[in-house]
């Protein structure tokens, strides 16, 4: 499955920062119940890689990937844990040899037209606009579509239920990423039904 096909599996990809394996299992199950089937587990906590490993085993119907990949070591560890794709806030040159060697679906982060063109020239026609709202959001994506019509984006950063539809209406947006589907207060309250409801609303 290539990167674009992964993005097109659903309109919203949750960006998950997990604090424990049990939390990851509960949140993922709640999101699956709401219709989400593609997940970005960010490598921002000590529990992340163990979480990926357990999620891959527990939910074979889900597509589990990793985010915040910054170097080749993180990429290798994530793939060994069973991650099916990888996402980065940028496109560091040190990652390119590892990406070529592993042939893993990869979504590089870009924030400017030059970065988008450089990523395209490196072989990545699907890209992550990050941090989307901070760098121009919907207006920037509209401006990029005409000169860069062969690049498709997954904007992430500052996107929530109030503005996701505006992004998804753009012809160069395949899906959006966001953390609003599993907000901290619902996770802390173990309100799994509430998370399922947010997921179902996002899919709708």
C-alpha cells in the first residue's frame, strides 16, 4: 500500500500521544468503534514503541503507523515494532537512505513551497503540511494547488472539528490529522464512549 492509499483510507487520521500501552489499547478500540482505521502513534513518549507493538497484535484490521520520526534509528525501531508507515515533521537528509532501504510508506512534513518541491523531487508526492494552521492553513493550500497540482497533502497542526471540513473540501487534501479525536480530558476520564462519538462525528 502506498502513502496516498493510506491517506485515503479515511478523512481523519488521529495523532496519538500515548502514556501507557493500556491507554493506547483503550483509545484505539474506541476510535475503531467510531469508524477510524488509520492511526499515527507519535514517538514522543517512552510507551510509544511498546504501544505500536501491542496495537499491531491486538487490532490486525487497523493500519498502525508512527509519527514524529526524526532519524534512521527511530524508523528502524518503529518498523521492528510493526509500524506500517511513518510520518515526520520534516524531511531530514539523514532519513533518506533508511527510507530508500526499507521502502516504507512515508509522509514528510513541509511548511513552504520550496520544501514541498524538494520533497516531491525526493520522490514524495504525498506530504504533511505542518504546522498547518500556523503556516497558512486553508489559504496556503489553496495557493499551492495551482503551481503544485501533483502534490497531495495531509495537513496537521491546529486542526479540529471546527475547521476540518474546510480542509477536506480542498482538492489537494487527502485527509487531515489531529489530536482532537482523543482529547486528554476524555482519556483521563476513561470516557471511551465519548471518544467513539467524536470519531463517528469526524467520519460523518
